C-alpha cells in the first residue's frame, strides 16, 4: 500500500464527519429571508379623486376651471384630493410565508411648505366608477359614508397606519408591515390604502402613479421582506 492510499484511508472518517456536519447544519438552519419590490404598476385598483371633481375617478391636477389633468404629474395641493391604491398581496408573495417587513416609498419632485400625507387601510369595498361621491357606481351606486372615503371606521380605519411628513424632494419611506401582514394572512380584507391630506399645509407634486406613456409608477414602491414559516 502506498503512502497516498494510506493517507486517503486515514482522512476518510474526518471527511465523512465534515459532510455530515454540513448536512445537519443545512437542515437545521432556517431558510433565508427574501425581499421583493413591487410598484404602483402592480396595482390592480387605483383612483385619484377630488372634491373639485366629485364624479371623476382620475383627477390629478386642475388647470382652467373644470379642466382636470390625468398625467404625467400628480399635483396634490389641497386636502380634498385623495389617492386610493390596492396591491394584490397574496398574488405577489408566495404562500406559506411570514411577513417580516413592508415599507412604502414615495418620491415627490416638488414640495412647497411642509405637507403631510396620511396612510390608512380602506375598509369599504370600492371599485368601478369610484369617485369623491361614490365608492362604486357599478353594479350599483354606493356612496362613501363620508365623501372622499373619509369616514373613520366605516370607509377607512380610524387611525393612521403611517404618516409621510414631507419637507423636501426625494424618497420618503414609511413602515406598513402590520397592514401587509393583515392582508396576507387574511386577518383583514385587502381593500388597499387611502392616502389623504388632512391639512392645507402646502403643495406636493409626484410623478403619476399610473401613466401609459411615462414610468412614474415605478417610483411608488412597496418593498416586502418575508421568510418561510
């Protein structure tokens, strides 16, 4: 028997032990977390409603009297304007996961004053024909409990999930983990978020969260981190 053969026999038990240790470690270790980023382009429902246009579903900016723009920029200059957006969370996150973090990021490109934007979960079902007056007009007309979806504990949750306090242009992020976890687990019906301004504390402009000819929707981002249960 040559020395090389002797050496291989001598080290065989050691190598086997290392392999067994690595296998056990792999089995015992939890699967790593995964993070995905979805954008407003992934929404399956969205509307931007305004008290100045109570029967329109998409009124992002106002020019001359009774003329409203639809793209490419959202001019949020009054408390009477409201954004509704819903992401199909259970379709975006694989089954059998635990949500560990969810953060919504928005990126204004113009700010005047110190506007705040409140984020709450929508409680009332809304859909086709949604506007400031109605939460849907088909298959039947149903009004909001309070115009603009402002009814606390009826149209929307009584408390804010988060508040964007905007003092400058650039990205702003809030934590919405609890909301996303509720929707994912079925603890609450996913009717999306309602973003509103309660005070006339300035103006803020954003790229449109939806536009067929521009990529503004990519700047409205929800980052979700999850791991297997």
